[in-house]
C-alpha cells in the first residue's frame, strides 16, 4: 500500500463511498463514485425543495450556495468572483468560447490532443465564421512541442489558444505550467480545459496563466453528473467578454435597448441553476480539499503505474498512452477482440471500464493506427487487489477468445 494514505484511511474513504461495496469502479475519468456526504447534501436539498419549494429552498440555503464559489476558488487558488457554476464542463467551455468575438481569418491555435467536443466547436466556427484552425506540433515524447507553440504564437498572433490539460482518450498530461509561462508573453486569449485534471492534480491559476478554465464536477472531483464550473480571469472580465447568449442572471436590463453585464463571472451563469447539484458539487470540492489534492495525485500515480505494469505483461495487449508524464487514464487495445464484449464481460464481474473509438480522437487514434481502446482510470479509493482482480478477469477473457 502506498504510504501517503494509511490502510486505515483508505478503509475509511471506502466506507464513505457506498459504491465501493457494489463495484470495482475503474471509470473515474467518466464519472467517479460520489462519497456519502455529497449524496447526503443532494438528498437533503431535494427534500427541502419538495417540502417548501425550489425558490424558497434556495433562499434558505443562500449562505451554503455562496460557499460553492469559495470552495471552487480555493481549489484553483483564485477569487470567488472569478467562478461561474455551469451545467457541465462543455457548457463551461462553450460559454467561454462564445464570448470571444471571432472574425473571418482569426486563428484558433490548439493541440492535436484537444477534446473531441472542443475540436468540433473549432470546426463549426471555421464553417460558420471563417475561423482558421492551427495545431501545435507534438513533441517526440508526446504532448505539445513547447518550441513550436512559442513559434506559432509569435508568428501567427492567434486570437485563441486552447489546450486540454489531460485528453480524455489517453493518459497524457500536457505541460500546462510551461505553457502558462509562454502564453503570458503574448496577447492571445488562453482557454484551458481541465475537465479531467480537476480533482486529480493540483491546479493553480497563478501558474497556469489562463484566461478561462473549464471543469467537470462528475469526474475526479466526485461530484454529481450535470455539473461543472468556469474560471474567468480578471483580464477577460475587464475586456468585457460575455457569453453569446447572456440572460437575466448574467446581465441587468436597464433600458428598452440596453443591458449591462454583471461585473463578475456570474455573467456566464443562467438564471435557472440546479442548486441541488451546486450544493453537491460544493461538498465534493470540500471533500477533495480535505483529502488533500497532492496526496490524491501521488496515490493516483502509484495506482496508475501499478496498473500499467500489470497490463504491459499481458500478451497481445497494446498500451496506447504516450507522454513524459502520465496520469490515471490508461488506454489499451487488444487486436482481434470486440471492445463492447470486453466491457460487457467485465461488467458482469462488477468491474466498470469504458470504451473509446477513433471518432473520439481522430488525430491521436490515426497516429497510433487503432480504431478503439478500453480506458481504465483508478482513483485514490481503489485498491491494488481490485486492480489484480481486473487483470485476472481480463486475462481470462482474452484466453477464451483466442
């Protein structure tokens, strides 16, 4: 057992996670198991809404609701007024993207490994508004080539740089602090997708130097599905950036033909907020902070290395992850087998994994010459014995198909 968590601590954390008694959950990059305090916060607010009404429940819990912004700010080392609650990470990301006044010929500079929905958004902007998409070359070891990034920023003067910190299709961790040191030399706006890294790895806005950062609640933060949040920098706020479709929460209608956007990041929120999910996310963030993000990252690295070593020993299995630093997300393929059958057979053994396909990451999968992958992603509450059982079951499935 990795010593940054004692056996007793892991036992307590698992006892605090009802799902651990039902499944071996290796799909934390999809949606992690919520801890009991998160479930309790959600259920209590649902009951309160049922008993006194939704608006009234929000009024009663006003102080706790405001506490979400403080918790999210603490997670990112920023200020509460720079945080907006959103329906998910894509909602956060697209609201940020929509706030940038692109014109024909403007350049979006991105990576070869940015998330599928982000890539589709860029293509949509290119089709609709004539935006030009450029991609930073990958370094030989994986991840963006920092010299090429600096060169393209200098030569192309892109309107936006978009980077996905941890791509969903592999274990790659992009060198975002080094990227942050480079981007601060330029006027280019910087949108960082931290969907997979929040709750897994420490995020410090002062080192990232991004103008926007999007987060999912359901993944390594262990919050409920249907939640996310957006960091908006003071620079972006001072520039007057606001989402394309701003509503009565994000702005005040002051004259027949005039509105004024809110001064803080709430201009990126909608009036209809799922306060029950916001409160669950608040507790999830607090749970993460209390557990200790540096300790979580160390434990995750240990479990990921343990898993990769075991997987690498299986004949016929090909690990797909590349990069100088790897994380919890592990992808592999087994030529000749059907991914959905593997997933279904493992589920019968109460093991949760997820499948990934070429259309999720066309550039990356084409480079690797694969059509599909199985993704596994352990969290700090997982056990080595669970990974051992997963490996045994995977070997058994392979032996039956040969």
